[in-house]
């Protein structure tokens, strides 16, 4: 987290202190809330997420023991143990300072404070929070930029954690723009091969001529432009992970050649009669569904079994519930920093528009829409008018025409059938359909059911 993204609550019964704090901090952080009555602390922190609370230790008391401050410190920690608290007092009592730090305060400052020291204390706390967050993520799995708190994404993270340390071949399925390449990288970085190469190849874009030379390598003179030896991607990934993206787009002839290499664990470069042993972990990805791959006119079943020891299905963004807003805030912060803009506040209409959009282009479409919104915004507030979705996706939906209507009819009828079977129980119906309750409610609303 950056200092400019922090939200701070200041609680003190001295109006002059509150004014001074607000003037000092308002240009340096995202938001400053000031409160004179400590009795309002509980409702404030339950309704708003604060990163730091600056708390006075004495409120209208004749005896300045600091007990009030300790009381409210403990109350804050009961509600939110992760919020950081800086205690301030007009009395520089060393014992009181030690006691407050033992009770969980992050720092202890004496009035009148030095502005530079207060800013330094806040900055140190923010940096420590950032460091601790990174350590927590690393302790479980390294996710890179995979953000998600939804139930369906937690299932994906759990699967990554289980399969990453193994050498099992993985098939990643999902629509375009869902982040299949990030999942592949996360698997590699949490594997025993993480210190070895991670090589990505978009095999769907390789012509039949390039397929062998790119994957298996070639010797000098193997063909007209082969002016020197070149190792293939299999050889370059030796000891590490080879990620073959868009595997569903390769021809049956290419599939046969790939299968031979995977069975023998050897490659033969073009222009050579000498085999090279390979030691790789294979991850493949495709936007094709499993029914397409299971059709032997499209894909060899023996190859599917080779590449699909375990499969991971990356859900479309429309099925990820609250992740839409989580991702949106992340991308807005990223692009605000990239384009040297201040932090943005999201208008209710902006949030509602995000929640109601179908996102045919998934996370990639969300990312580009928010980059545009940040660039074009005229103020520090983002309104629904600032959110413009890609006309490319809209056109592709129009082109589908009647076929799309038939698919919608099938989905609508399936939903009705399952809900009727479960006597209207939405939770059971969602589970049977393989989606979340929120995703099912969204479809019910879509079809007017």
C-alpha cells in the first residue's frame, strides 16, 4: 500500500488538534476522518476500513493516567486486530509508552508532535503492512497478480497449492482474458522447479513449418535460414516448466509429434539424428471446452490423457462475485500511479455499472476499461459515464445472433429444471449447477425468472 492510498481516523477531544491533523494529512493520504467523541469509535471502524487510527490517551479527565486511551486501544483491537494505532498524549511518561506498546499500539507520540516524525511514523507503519502482506501471500502461494476473494477463486488457489509441488501435467481451461497464463506462472513459482526456467509458447500461432523448429530446435543447415544451431523450447525449459498456450488450436499432425516427445521424453532437433533427453513439467492451456477436446476429430484422446493429469478451470469474471470490485480497485490504483494521478473515489453509479456488466472479455476487458477511465477522468471521482466498455466485445455478441439465443434458452431451461428439482432451494441449485448463489441470482435476473 502507498501512503497516498491510506485511510486515517484521528480521535481527540481537542478541536485544535483535529484541525491540525486534518490539515497536515489531507494532502498526503487518501482520506482523513476526525472525531471528537471516543464513543463513536466502534461504529466508525465497523462501517469504514481505516489503515491507521491516531488516538488521544486522555479525554476530558482531570487525572491524566492514559487509561482511557488504553481502554479504547483494546476495544479497537477487539473489533479489528489488523488496524494500526498511534497513541498521542501531552505527557511524556516512559512507563505509559511501554505499557501502550505492549497492549498493541504501533507507536507512541508526545504532544506537541513534530510533523516530520508523525509522517515518518505513519509511513513506517504503511511500509510494514505492505511487507507483512507480501510475507503472508508468499507463505501460502505466490499468486503474482492473481487477485480474488470469491469462493470459486479460493477453490482455484487451493488446487494450485496442492498440485504445484508435484510434477503432474496440468491442463488449464478457461475463456479468453481470464488469466490462464498467470495461473500457469503461479504453479511454476510454487513448484520445486521454481528456480529453473519457465518457458511459454503460444503453440496455436505456430505454422506447421515453425512448430517443429520452435519446439524441438534445429541444427545448422537443417533448412535454408538455419545459419546456426538453435535449441528448441523443450530443451530451453529443461529442469523447469514448459507452458504451451492455446493447445486446442494445433492440428492432429502436430498433436502426433507432440505426443511422441511426451511419451519418449526426448526431442530430436531438425537436421539431427541424435535424441536429446528432456526433463520438463508440462502445463497446457486452452479456451476450448472439454467437450471439444474429447471429440477425436478435433483432438487425440491419448494426448489429452498425457497433458491432463489434473485440470484447472479458471472461472469467467461474471461468476466471481465480489472479485469485480476488488480487481477494479487494484487496476485503478495501478493506473493512477502509472499516469501520476491522485487516488480515485468510486461513485455508487460507477460501482453499480461494474457489478451489472457481463464482462464477455473477462479480466482483460475490465483492465483495459479501467485504464481508459483513469486516463480520461476529469476529476478524482470516477462516475458511471467514465466507464466505457469495449465495442469489440459488443460486436462479437451481436455476431453470435440466433446461436447465442439458443444457448441462452438452453441455460435458462437448465436453471428452471434444477430449481424445480430442488423445490426452489437456491443454495442447492447453485451447487448442482456448479456456480455460486450470487452468480445464479444474476442469471435469474438476466432471464427475468
